[in-house]
C-alpha cells in the first residue's frame, strides 16, 4: 500500500492552505482498542486518519450498541467536527478498530480552517454527506431486515480471504443486536456447514445463500 499523506489528501489545494494545514497538524499513533471519544467529552482535537480505522457507535438506553460509521483512510470524524463547530459535547463512542496513524488538529485551528478555506469546508461536508447517507442505510437495515440476514450480509461484506477476525460482541455491535443472538445464529450456520468458528475468528467453508 502506498504511503498516504496530508498532501495527497488535498492535491489541488493552494500553498497557503497546505502550509496552514501542515503547521496545525500533530502526528498521532494509536493502538487498536484505544477509546478516543465518549458521550459528553469535550472535543479539543479534530482527527484525520491516514492508516487504520476508527469505529463510531452509540449505546441505546437498553444497553444495545449500534454501529454508526467508520472513519477510514483519508477521513475525519463528522461528529467531532460538528461538536467543534457547534461547541457541543461528543455524543457517541469512538474506538480504534485497528492501529491508527494520523494527525489531529486543535479545535480552534480546525474552526479557522473551516472559516477560511473552501478546501477544508468541502472535505468536512463531503464526510457529512457520506456518513449521513450511511446512517440512513444503518437505520433501514435495523428497521427492515431480520437479524439473520443482517448477519449474513455482515459476513459476506467483512470476510478477508474467507476469514473474519471479530468477536461475537463486535459483530453484535455492528449489526445492532445482542451478543447472545449473534452467537446463536453463528452456531446454526456452523451446524449447517457454512462456517467454522474459533476464538476471535470465523472461517467461511462454503457460500451462504
């Protein structure tokens, strides 16, 4: 994979924007599992992920964890940006799904970039559009699709070389159900010969209809 940099993120930006962006940005390196956001937190830094990913999710009153969106390569967090712009607390949880390399920009500098440069405004607004659309898809999945179909689609979309490295709790969070439900459905698929389940790993043995 080619190295991804701030300059490559904004290839057509003018010199003054690039200089400000680079001078404001502080490099960060975070380990998988690091919690980087929680409800009520004051957002003092705006992130840009260059490598790895951060998962953003919400915990409902009944304790169910609902996946909202993922911050991937070359992206920022829309909830952080909105919290900074509106000066409101962070409303969700965010945790490093993988080891993360990236940059953070102090909140006041991010506001300055938003006000002065269309490059940064368009970047943030593009993230808003992308993730709001994704949230509508999540809502549609939760309302209209049965849990077993959401699980099958999760397996198909997240397998890498016929292997999914995720715990039952992580899968449950992503598809909006309880861990016990995921465990039961996975066991059924294993009994039918579609999967082989080991600790922290699921192997697909044959296509799931």
